[in-house]
C-alpha cells in the first residue's frame, strides 16, 4: 500500500500527464494552451505536496504562520509544513499566468491573420505558402 | 566607484531589468528607445568587463553575492567564477552589438509607435539571459529562464509585421519552451525534495554527503530529477531532436531578434547544461550513459541538420538549421567530458555566437533591402552590397571552420577532444558535418557572386550602423581565429574547473 | 635596411595585393605594381638562400593561434627550393599574364591580380612554415584564394562546376584526413614543430603510439594533401583547367600542386621522419600508390585531345614522381624529389605558357588542330619542344637531371618497382608529347582557304618573352643546376640516415 500512500503524488502526476497529453494531441491552439496550463498546475501540486510534513508520531504539520499566530515565536512551534515550496509556487503561478497571457495574445493575432485557431487549417495555409515560395525560388 | 564592486553580480542583472522597464516609458516614436537601449547595453558591457577583471584577480576563487544578505541556503545567491563571467561577457557584448544593429532593422520591421515596447522587451530578454548565467539558485534559474523565454517569444512574434508565420513559429516555441521549462522545474523539485536546498553548490554538497553515506545508491529520485532536467535543457538549447521549434522561430523573427537570439539564447542553454551536468551532478552521479546519448544526439544533429540546411531555399532557414548543427558541435564537445572537448564547447559558444550573429546580421541587411531572405534575393548581391556580402562570406568560412577564422579553433579543440579518448569515429563525424556545411555555405556564396543580379535589386549598401555591427563581429571572428591565446586559455581554464568537479 | 626574413616574404605580396586594389582600374599602374612586387619578392627570397643553406634557421613566431601552437616561420632548404621557384616564376608569369589577359580581354582583371598576389603570399607561408599548423593554415588559404581564379570565367556553368570540384576535393580531403592527422600528431606527440627526423621518435619508443597508428597518421597525411594529386584525389586538377592559362601555368602547374608535393616532402621529412617510417616498416605502400598514379595518369593523358587537359594529366603523373621520390624513404630519394620539384616546374610552366600562347594567337585548344602551327609560331613551339624534352627527361633539359637522380635513388634503394615505373612512364611521356611536336613541325598546315582557319602569327610579345624565358631556364638548369642541387644536398645532409 506504500504506493497508494503517496496518492497525492499520483494525482499530481495524473494532472500533469493529462495536460501533457492535451498539449500533444489537441489540434486547437486554445485547447493546447489550456492543456499547457494544466501541465504546469500539475507541477505546482507536486511541489505543494512535497512540502507536507508529518511528525514521526503521526501529527500532521500545519502552516507555520498559523503556528506563529497561535502561540507566538517563543513557543515550540510543533510540526509544521515546509513553507519554501509554497513560496516558490507563488512565483511559478505568476510565470504560468504570464505564459498564458503571451500565448493568448499570440493566438489572438493568429486568429486575426489566419482566420482560424485550428492547427491543421493553419498548417494547410502555411504549406500553401511554402509551396508557392518553392515555385518562385526556382 | 569602488563601493559598487561588491554589488557587481547583481548590478549585471538589475541594469537591463530597470533599463527595460524604463524603456517602456520612453516616447513611442523617434530614436530615444534605441539610444537608451544602446546606452544600457554599453553599460552592461562595462559592468561585464569589470566583473571579468574582478574574477581574474583571483581566478581560483568564486565571488558570491547574497541577495538581501540571506544565507545561500535560504535566499538567492549569485555566484560568479571564470566560466560565467566569460559567458556573461559574451552575452553582454553580443547584446550591445545586436542593439547597435537593431536600429535600421527595427525601424523597417516594427511599426513606428511600438519601438519603446520593442526595446523594453529586448532589454528584459537580455536581463533574463545574463541572470541565468549569474545565479546559483536553481529556482532562480527557472524564473530568469522564463523571463528570457517569454520575452523572446514576444520578440519573435513581432516578426508578424513582415510575415505572419512568425506567430505560429513563436507559439510553437512557446509551447515547447514551456514544456522544457516545466520539465526543468519538475527536475528541480525532485532535487529539492532530496536535498532540501535550492542553492547549486549546497545541493552538490548535500548530494555528496548522501553519496558518502551510501544513501544515494540506487536512489531513483536523483535519477528522475536528472532525466527531467536533461530533457528540459535539451529543449531549451535546441539539442537535436528537440530542436523543432528553432528553424521557423529564427527564420521568421525580425532580423535583429534573429541575430540576438541566435547568438545568445541557445548559448545560455548550453551554459545551464554545463552547470547542471558538471557542477551539480558531476561527481555525484555517473552521467556517462547520458553523455553518450548526448554525443549520439549531437552527432546525428550535426549531420541531419546540416543536410536540412543544404536543402533549404531561404537563407535565414539555412542559417537556422546550421545553428542546430553547430549546437551539435557544442553538445558533442561537452559530452566527451574531457578537457579538450569541454574547452571546445566553451570556446565554440563564443566563436559560434560571433560567426552566426554576423551572418544573421548580413542576412537581415538583405531582408531590409530586398524584403525577404530567399536564396533568390541574394542573386548577384556581391556587386550590389559588397561589404555585407563580404561579411556573410567570412562568416560562412567561419561556419565551415576554415583556418584564420574562429571556427577553425573550435574544430581543432573538438577533434583533439575526440582523439584524446581515441574516438576517431567521432572526429570523422564532426569533420564530415563540416564538409556538409561547405555545401550549404557554398550554395549561397555561388549565388551571391556568380548569378546575374536581379534588375529590381537595390543599389544601396546596408545602413552604416548595420555594417559596423556586422563587421565588429566578423573581425572578432577573424581575430579569435588567428590569435586564440586568450580565449583558448580561458576555455581550458573553465574546462578544467568544470571537469575538476567531475573527476 | 629591412632584414630579409620569411615574414617579409609573406608580407610583400600581401602589400602588393593591397596596392593592386588601390591602383584598381588604372591598368598600367596596376600591372607595374604586380611586376615590381614580384621582383622585390624574388630579391628577398634570393637573399634568404644563405640562411637556407646553413640549415633550418631560428623560427619567428608571429601569433599564437592556439595557446601552445604559434603561427611560426623558418627558412630551410626544401622550403627554399619551393619559394625560389614560385617567386622566380611569378615574375615571368606576371609578364605573361599581362600579355594574355589583355589580348584575351578577360574581365575582372583587378580581382585576378589581387588573388594572384594573395596566392603567392600563402605559397610563401607554406614554403617557410615552421610547424604543421602554419602549413595547414596557409594550405587552406591557398585553396580559398585560388578559388576565384578557377571560377574566373563565371557565370559560365563550366567554371562554377569546376570550382565546386576544385574546392570540394581539396577542402574535403584536407579537413577529413589531414586535419585529424594533424590533431592526432599534436595529441600523441605534444608538438607540431618541423624538426629533422620527425616528432614521433620518442612516442614510438615509449610505445604510446603503436606503429600501426603511426602508419595510419602517415596515410592520412598523404591522402589528405589532395594538392599532391595522388590518385584518386586528382580530379580537381583537370577541372581547374577552365581557369585562364596564367592561372593554370603558375598555380596549377607550379604553385598549388607544388604546395601539395612540397607538403608531402616536408611532412615526411620534418614531421613524420622517413627514417622512422623505414624503421617501423610503415609507409611502403606509398611507393606503389604513387607508381600506379604515375602510370595511370600517363595513360589517361595519352587519350586527351584538349591540350590543357593533357598537360594536366601529365602534371598528375609528374607529381607522383615526386611523391615516389619521397616514398623511397631514404635521403637520396628525398633529394631527388626536391630536385624534381624544381625541374618539373620549369618544364611544365613552359608547356602551359605555350598552350596559352596558342590559344591567344590561334584560339585553338585541341591537339588535333595543331597541324603545322610550328611554322607560324616558331618561338612558342620551340619552347614547347624544350618543355616536352624536360618532361620526358631528355638532355639538355633539367628534367634529365632530376629523373637521373630519381633513378639513382631507386637503384640505391633497390626499388625495382620504381625503376620499372620510371622506364615505362618515360616511354608514355614520349608517346603523348612527341606527337604534338611532330604535328606542329612536320605536318603541313591546313590550307589558308579552309573555313574557320584564322590567320595568325606569334602571340603578343609579353607572352613570347615569358615562354622563351622559362624554356631557357629549363635548358640552363641542365648545365648549371647548382643552386637547387646545393639546396637539395643541404636537405639531405640534415637528414638522419
């Protein structure tokens, strides 16, 4: 049951893989970008999960800030979760949002200039351009 | 001024960061944003030179800068040694020359009212690349990597004003680049889980302690982390076969962006690979299998991409494929993991940056005058744009690795690295690759000098700023090719430092 | 007063080239610059002879190309022979070029003279190189700067295609074979300096280089030097014949191909060490490879109707003589090879000059068209005959001297294969050269009324002066071979036996 005990990792990885699959398999650019976001979210969860701490006696760790509010810094804080990954993920979320916004901006432009956001139709248009260039370059 | 010295590492990153933010506030029209960027990058070069001087004062030691004086284990530390001072200098110099070059190309290719934003993003991209080189904090690497990547995606997408395919190229780069960056993030997560620290030297120490205790034996966490990071880096530095984003991105980006990105972005990726593979994992983990795989990918990349380059009909695309091939040389070099091989890699970072930068610049001048970079546009340009085409030719000779150009020096080191371990086949593959590069370079050169000029071709040479920029790089390529005393020693020193961590 | 030095000898043509560009379209000035430069260069090289006779001079380091390997030059007998021929013939060739280029109204003459000066500069670099890296660099530069000369007639498709073959073969071979050999030498011995007896002695004794590897490196060097036109790497030479004749004459009969055989001799003597090859039983194959090359090229030459192509194949076979001399792996053979470098140069340049002269005056390129031409162009064909005699190796020409030395070396080394090759190829040489002479002098010219038969006399005077000059040199050297013989002797003395 050891592997089931790590079930939150399984979920993180599952979300990641769903996202990864979407990036590869979806032919709609918006869906691709959404999947990319999902993929990144999976990694965020992975980090969050790793910060969880259980004391050897089984007491679950708590948020360090919570501990501080409860008893002040002088008191032994007891088991607490690792705050570092949370902080990292705040930054990573910002990065993810920026990525998403840049991607959407590009997709908007694609829609404007190609008239579609379907990868297949776009590559058809581009193949036609390539073909025309091929002809003129001879 | 001396009071600034201890803050140099962070100033290197802050200068383009704030420079970039301020550039956005500049008047939208006119040359102000360009002049500001030129000033910022020039200052950056001064800082980088200063940094190199500081490092050379005591080459055996590293300079550590703790941001906010947080101890390295908790906060972010910037660590500068001979290797990254050198890479930062390369990036800063190329950024400066590219900015000099950018003026005419940007005026031509970017709408008049967006120049301030263009240069703002341009400087932020430089900030990201310098930052990656300066920092020793793995998570900080990820953040700066994303800063440089996001800005580069945007810069490439700005090629849409000339050719709409820039958008799809940029999106493809964005998707693949984000996957790569996320892989790196995941890999860092595994290492964090194992060591509880993000600082690279500290991480290495922890891993060494675990290795000494024997807990690392058969530990799959480190293996998986290493695998994720390697794949992520491979995507970022466009190692064949993870290079799919590169050819179109370089082809359709605005000319100035192609020049900047081609000469710096993948190089920074290579630098990260050095750090992760040698400094972090070096002695911890037997990476010989991975390196063998990389050697395999590198050699295949050299051959396949060079062939693709020989088939392309757009000169920018030829150069882009050639970049993938040249990156193969760098990968093959460090995958040998011996002193000459790694030195070849280190020295080729500079040599290829200079050569390819110059060639993309020459190509951009043609785009400016002819409207595109099709092979057909180059017909007979040897007479119309002699200085630009001469620069292109010398750059091409550098790609081939002709003596008297910097490419030859790289090739010499590379072949001696291969022969050092008696790998004659590797040497032969590398050299066969350079023979294919003769084919694709010569296709263009024949067209330039032997074909009849297109009647509609303009008579004008490239603008002055462009010529200066490309000739700075061309002469650098020649100087580095006839006198590699300094760069060779630097590369050997850096290689020893890297390998020293590994053996 | 500037001391004559190898660096000066390289700088002079470079400066000359710059002045040629500066003179630009003022053609009289431009050509005066070329002549003057060649004269000064020859004088400089002559002034270096005493240094060469005294053995290798101290090296001059110019730049540090790699941290431990400088770009360095020195003077030694073998390089002296080569430099002397190239710089001396450059004067005559310049005279000839002026006549030829003007009479044929060739385009891009400034580029032509510039590239010529650059080629000579790199030839000087090869001749005086003090280490393998310097030689390699100058060798590659020579391939590059002669490329615009080979493709001079572009955009003609034939010229472009010939340029591809030319550069393709030369650069491929040097990069794929010679570069690894060089780097290998550097890896295994830690030096690339040219020293008597080669650099491998210690490594071989220590056993860090097994004999097979040593032999393999030698093999890579010999085939890597495609300029020596050892079959099957000879294809570039006939291809290069599309260039204007002065280029074929000086570069593809003298400077470039001699750069090849010179490198063969120099590398065998100063880097590999022929005595080491003999001691470890390596490199014996070269004699046979060269011998086969001699015979095969002669056979091909027999069937060429285009005069310049016939001469080109003759060059291939003559070059292999020199390689064969080196391949006898004894000092006598090396000396004969050095001598033949000089002998072949004078003979072959005469033949090319004559071919160009015929082309200029009569616009004929084929052997079958030459009936009776000797009566109209007595000087040209007279010189041609002297060149033929030198090629065949008959007195009173310098070709006899070197061939005699080759035979002597083969006899001493008891290389009966080499003797056989020499005898057979001499017959073949006669078989493809003498019919031309016979046609020119003893067949009646086509009757004046024949359609398309131009009326012509001799070629312009600069051409005639040059062609007669080289023919006289070829004859004079038979009686006074002292300069080259002494240099060749000095080379032999320095070699460990």
